[in-house]
């Protein structure tokens, strides 16, 4: 076999190997979307937050991500939305979040819009 033919066979083998790689399947169900936080209420324990955000009538709170900094805490809110049954209209939603550490004198920032939603 000539060198170009060997290179071609090797390339085809590598291409075929790449095509048979298993991919991770996405979970079934409604899409998960990021929401913009309107405001936050902090409980007396300095760890429990009630986060208010705009969503739709046919969605539910999914989860949140909290990024702890020295002077601020950034929060991202996720909602599960069923777009087949609902129009995209504003509807205030609430989510209760418990922080892993006391809030203290830090401000709270909506990570999606990068705006301050609560300050001491």
C-alpha cells in the first residue's frame, strides 16, 4: 500500500470512530430558562432568601446557583417552562433559597442582569 492510501484508510478509521461516540442525551421535559430577579427579602436568620422574579403562569421554579464573594452574592434563578400551554406574559414568581453561609453585609446581585437586587 502507498503512503497516501494508508493515510486515507487511517483517516476513514478515525472518522468512523468519531461517529460512533455515544453522546449524552438531554433530559426530556420542559425547557429550563434563566429568570431576572426583581427583588429579594432576607429573613432574620440571615440565610433564608425569598427571591421574586418575573415568569409565566405555567412555569415552576427549578433551581438556583449562588456565587459567594467577599462583598457580594450573585444569584441565578432557573425555571422550568411549558411553552406549549402558556403565553409569554409577566407573572411574579417566588423562590425560597437557603444560603450556605450568612449574608452579612454583602449585596445581592442578579447574575443574569448584573444588577443589585438587595443591599444592607
